[in-house]
C-alpha cells in the first residue's frame, strides 16, 4: 500500500511547493499531448506510408486531456488565491522587469 503524506497546511511553504509541482506536472503533460496532436494532425501516423492515417480517436483523447490539464491548473491557481491570511506583494517591491526587488 502506498502511504499518503500528511495533508499540508494551507499557506505553508510545503503547501505552495505541492501546488507548484502540480502545475509543473500538468504543463509537462500539456506539452506532451500538444506534441502528439501536432504529430497525429500534421501528417498522420507513420509519415512515410502512402496512406496518411489520421488517428481521430487519439486526437480527441489528446484534446480532452489538454482541457482537463488546463482545468486542473485553473483549480490550483484558485487554491493559491484563496489561501487565507495571505496578502498581495505591493507593486513598489517589483523592479522594471517585473521581478521582485532583492533590497
């Protein structure tokens, strides 16, 4: 049996690390599925064959997976925004490039 980790406290560093990992994994999955869509949609599977076979079932599955991943990312962002006790970083703390000023 797989041991489930203790739930992390909302607002803790571990909580945000978990959310960040969740978003990264979904972005990676989207990139993989978009690659499949490009391959399947462009020249079919086995581009060297005479008959171009379009795997419409795989294309539909990839589009649905991309949609689910985007929904999960939106839910994760919502969790970040709804974390109680957090305040936004004032805009005067950012430099011209949009990065946090280290001073």
